[in-house]
């Protein structure tokens, strides 16, 4: 039987996909009349939605579990529940090493978690979420799992094969989000470009984009986690033609050397990658391209790394993220070991980010004097803080606008003129629309 006085604290670690999972669970907890508590120190039960993607994420997850267990041992909370990717991947080991945890569950196991708390799954609420992001921005997870055999990645181990959600379900979820104030929908998945191939027999991302942008209230649709191999050309055309789709794409490339790409089992070559980037820039001249790279992969030579550096200098990406290679058990790259010392990985990361710093400065400088549509998200010191179409939430830069006594509504769009910049952020002032 459920205890309606039970106070639940839910801690979410890892990526935006985990955020969506937690939001679905939070809505179910609320529907079961459980009290939601933001401060773990004031909770009766702590649920930890873990990440198990790379070594740093695993360490953060384990440290968070141990902190919760310490609160339990001190008598401050009664129960610790662990769920998510780390638990999916290492449940047996975790049960043995941290037996103080009351229950371990895998990913998206909402029904079992609710049952552990004496509740039940409300099937009529499966498309609904309790947003933890600002209400004007919401993530829409369009599929789960991944079919790609990337040598370094453990996601298929934790999340399984690619499984698309039907368009009708996604449209219902998007309408729910807009009714709750969402103006920006950020499309996420392990691979968004594979959407639909398993249930419709073909990649159907363009069809989904068209239907999403027809929903009243949606002003921005942003595309993340687009895989470069077999990229759907019709998506490029839709982005170019549809004003509601942000001229922005997150395209994780991981490397450019054919030697490394082949070992990584990325299913794409340097030539194909460069042709795709050229096509994106040709059809959408003002597109913002974000990417990520892995440095220190076991067979990445100094020559391979220098090729990557020259590639970044030549392409001039708008945003990049750089991650040192992490050895992951049960992945095909595991047998290669960890050949590049951590110090060298860090050197390569720092060098790549230093190259990008200069590119970012140059890019931001080009916006001085221009007027941009900006979504105002909050206040920080003497500034309003907003984002342009170039800025995905949490991972990219911001635009800072001096308050100057002006009263505006958060979560609204305004026309902002850029007057200054630094490496990653812009500075602007309000203009008349």
C-alpha cells in the first residue's frame, strides 16, 4: 500500500534522455499522490536515475549512490532506489558492492519502481511528464536504443536496439508540452536520423518534423544527436524551407581520420563526412553546426590527431565538445586497451579546444550589429539571459542583455541587437520588433 506521506527525491544524472525518463517517472509519482521533495536531506526515499556512459559518468553515479546510502545509514532517509543506465549495465555488481541500496532497476522501468513504493502505473498518463526544464523549453525523445556498432559505445548494451515511438504518440506528447508552455521542442534520441525505419520501413524524421511544426504554440524545433552516416537528404531540405526548424544541427562526428573512423566502426568516411557538411552549408548558409570528438582513441596516432586539428580549423564548427577516450567493458574497442596516456589525452583535448576558442571568437564577432530572435530564460546578476537559434539548452552559449530597468516576461521571444561578444557568449540590447 502506498504511503501518501512519503517524500520522494529524484536525482537525475547524465544526458537529456535521462531527463525525459525522470520527468515521466515524476509525473507517475505525483499521480500516485506521493510528495515530491527537491532536497534529498528532507526526503524519505531517494531515487537516483544513473548514467553509465563513460568512466567519469559512472564515477559520478557511484558517488551519488554512496552519498545517498550514507544518509540512510545516518537515519536521515529510509530508502535508496537506483535506476537508469548504470543499474541496467552493472546491476549484479552493484548489488554485491553496495547492498545497502533497497532496490535496483534498469532503464524506463517505471512500473516496477512505482510498485516498490506501493503505487501503480497510470497507463492513461504515459505520454505526460512533469517538466524539470524551464516550461518554455522541453525535450522530446523520439526513439530509444541504437543499431550502430560504434566500437567505443556501450549504449546498445544499456538501451538495446533502436525503437522508434509512433508519430501519433509523439504528436500527443508535443501537444501536452505546448499546453504546459513549451515554445521550443528539442528533439533527442540516441540517433535521431534513424527515426521511423523500424516501424515505417524508412527513415521518417522529415515527416515528423513537418507535423511537429504544424502544432500551434511551437516556435522552435531543434534537432540533436543526428548521426552522420546515411544522413537523410530530405531533412536538409526541410530544415532549409521550414522557418520553425532552427537552423541548427548537432552532428556527433567523433573523428575525421579514416584510420580512426574505421576502427571506431562509424560506418562513414572522411570524404562522406566532408560532403555532408558542405551540403548542409550550401543549402542552409546560416546553419549552426555543433559536433563532438573523441581524442586519445587507442589507435589515434599523432598524425591522425593533427588531421583532426586541421579539419576543425578548416570547417570552423560553431560549437564542439571534446571527450577523452574511455575504455568500456563489453565494447569492441575494449580489446584495444587504453594505449594513450591520460596526460596526452588531456593535451589533445586542450589543443582542440584552444583551436575552437579562436573560431568561436571569430564567429561571435560576426554577429555584432545584427538583430536576433532571442528566447529569454532568466536573470543573472545585472543581465537577462537568453538563447538564440544557435544555442541549444545546457550545452551551448548564451546571450546576455543588461537589465537597464526594463521589465520583460521570461519564456518569451524578443528582438535583440548584438553589441559585444566573448569566446562563447554574446551581449545584446533590446530593440523594437
